[in-house]
């Protein structure tokens, strides 16, 4: 079972996504538990300020350390130590290998930023793995947190039905993209399903899929340096 604590200022932005489809099913099946926590609850004073102006001047507001430290400490004292993930454009790009690693943790905590981001003491005063969704800037960490939760949870044994298997897909071998897929009809607008896929010859089908996966990876992602398709499964 994977337990996740998602710390955000906008719980309503994540709640419906978390209850739909595979994430909802995984929670109902007891494979996944997600607790969404609005860290504004831990801000002091009548106005519950979670942000303030930056030292040194400049535009925007910065997330204050006190409410975030209090929220994280509360979660860890109530539930136990967490593998802590901070969403930031300056983090390590999120990859399938990290999803595998996270899916094997008992408890994750994801912290979503907003505004100009975090007071630096939040980063340095606690132990985080800093994760980026990519080289672009979003308004908040919520989409990144949902991506991390979904990519990790779908790898939990039993989370996907047979028809949604995660055994053979892009990055199962970290150096390989998926092969093309076809379904009915046999011919659509003059485009036919390759003969080999209708041949019933399993070895030929496997070979065709491996070759197409290699071809596609070389063409689209030469940086992955594709080698043999099945020689490097994820640990
Ligand atoms: C507007 S952004 C802050 C950007 C920050 N000033 C910078 O330039 O790196 C507000 C929050 O959105 C989240 N965020 C934005 N882009 C992200 C990305 N590419 N990956 C992960 N989180 C992101 C982070 O939590 C960040 O603290």
C-alpha cells in the first residue's frame, strides 16, 4: 500500500482528479491512500498568511517557512516518516525510474509551491528530493504532484486491469519508447493494419514490435541511446 500526503493551497484543484479512474479505483481497492492537506491551516494569525514579500525586493510573493515546516512536522508525527518530494522547476526531471522508486516507498509527501516559490530555508531545512515536471513554469506544483502520484500508483501491483497493463510500454525498458498499436477496423481511410499483426504468428509479431520500438526511439529520442529492447528492465 502506498500512502501519499499532498500539501497544497488548492485542495479543490486536485480532489476530483484523485477520485476518478485508476487513482480512484486504487484507493477503493486499498492499494493507495491519498491525504490532501491545505497547509494554510498551519499559518498563524487571523489572516493565515502563507506568503510574504521577498527580501531584496522584486515582484511576487514567497512561501513562508513556518506553515510548511509545521504542516510537514504534523504529518510526520501523525503518520510516520515520509519520503519528501518538493515540486520545483529547478528539480530533477521526473522519469519512469523515479516513479518505480516512489511506488516502492511506504509513504510519500508532496509539497506544491505557488507564487514565486519557496523560501530557501524550506529547501535546505528539510530533506527533499526536488522534482521538476519539465523545462517550463506552471503556476503551482499541483499538476506535478498529480503526475508523480499517478505514474507511481499505476505501477502498484493490481492497480491496472489487464487491458491497461504496464508491463510493455514506453520506458519499461528505460531506453525504449512503445511500439505502434492498431485495433479494428482493418483498413481506415486507406490505412491498413500491417499484415504481420493479423498473421497470428506470435514470434513475428514480437519481432515486428521490437523493431518498430527501436526505429521510433532512434528517430524521436536518440538521447535514450536505444539498445536491445528487452535487455534492461527497470529494477
Ligand atoms: C510560478 S512557480 C515558481 C517558479 C520559480 N520562481 C522559478 O522560476 O523556478 C510556482 C510553483 O509552481 C510549481 N512549479 C512550476 N513549474 C514547475 C515545474 N516545471 N515542475 C514542478 N513544479 C513546478 C512549483 O511548486 C513552484 O514553486
